[in-house]
C-alpha cells in the first residue's frame, strides 16, 4: 500500500537525520496517513480513503464531494 494521501497528494519525502555530533544520515519523513470511511449523501454510499490528517481537515472544511472532485482533477484520486 502506497504512502500517499488520496486527497492532498502528500507523500514520503527524504531528508537528513542529524545527530548530536552533527553527523548526517539519510532518513524518510512519512505523512500521517489514516484509513477512513466517508459517507457521500448524494450517492448514498460509503467510500474508503487513505487520507492524511491534513486531508481530513480539508474534507471537514470544504466537504467530501468537493474534496473528491478537486483530488480527481489534480490526479491524486483515480477512479
């Protein structure tokens, strides 16, 4: 399962872990992803999405239908 938010498109990025002695080694930063079900009242059905915490805030702010429409237009959500 990929580590990509289906609403915002957030994904794993890489950077440096810096020790106390300032030694740098590569590490990854993963998004805070959750598997959630959302109800779409217009279609009277539930949809499962893998969304980040920021994606859930976006859904709460603009609504599930608008968020899905925007995600499909940007290519984050296929189908």
